[in-house]
C-alpha cells in the first residue's frame, strides 16, 4: 500500500471481520461503506485478540450504543495497513479508541455522580495516580464499564505501541507511555470510589491503582501483571478481614 497511485484499488482487496456481520465472514471496505448509516461519516476499526474480545471491550461500547459497525482486526499488521490506507471512498478510516463519539444520553442512574463530583474525582485521580497516567477525564464513550485506558498519543494506538515496543526490545519505554484514563460517572464502582476517597484515602488510592491496571489490561497496555496481582491480594485481605 505504499503505491499511492494504486492505493484505492489495492484497498478494495482488503477483507476483515465486522461487528454487524456473521462471525467468521469477511467483508470489504466497499461493502462496509454501502452499509453506513446517514449519521456515520467515518470507517471504524478495532483491534483485539479475537472477535469476542473486541465486542466485549470498553472501546466497543459507544459503537454498540449507537448501532455503528466496526471492522474487527486480529492481526497487529492490519492496523498499520489501514493506517496507511487512511481513507476509502472519501471516508476517513479511524481506530475505535480515537473516534470522537459519545454514547446517547442515558437515564440518570441511582447514585450517579454529579458533574462536580465527577470532575473532582478526575482531578483527585490525576494527582493520586501521578505519572501512571497522562490525563484523567470524565468519559462520554462508556456505557457499562467503570473506566477505560486510551493511548495518550494523538496518532498512535495501543496496538501500534505494543508492536513498536516488540520491534524495539532494547528501548524500555516509548515517548508518552502513560495512558489517559476515562471514568464513567454512572458506574457504581466509580461512585463508591468518590465516597471512599473522603473516608479512607489510603484504600481509595489502592482501588484507584487497581482500576487503572484493570483498564490497562483490557486495552492490552499492561506488560507486567505482578504488581497488580500483589495489590489485588492486599485488597482482598482488607475485604475479607
């Protein structure tokens, strides 16, 4: 796909699974575009180890809520290919984690944080988690998950970071290695964390770090799970004491 003159013709040969099509059935970019709804302006894709993992990921929630189709990529090389294609039939190709979409405004949930509480919690998390995150903000893309970790680089995705790191094993960290964390103010875990940070800051800090590692694991950004497992055991000790 380095041949710019024939890029569109070559892109027509690409095939991927899709969130709205039968499992195991590949679809083309042209077929995807033909199914796009009136509100959809971009072609979306999501990389995951499997179809089930993609559909269950926090990154997919906003698309499911809006009934938008997502191409499912299971080979890391596929993402670099689509990034190289850039657009198809005038439609920009966008990674799911980079899409500027919001879930439809849901009904208020019991115990949901107020905007002021959510903003205060995000600021506290940014201070508490320190260098482990680049930023913390209130999410507009989450429907059922408490948090999501997204690549802080404006262009790179989590898959690209993992692939580049694997190719550069001698380089311990790539620039901007800390992810952004988004919190769901409607989720019970997030609401309880807001209360806990005022009652027991030490326990709340441990819970915050655990939520971050859970999100990093879901995004494929957690390389060494040992500190997370140790912290989880400590939290279980407190819960079961």
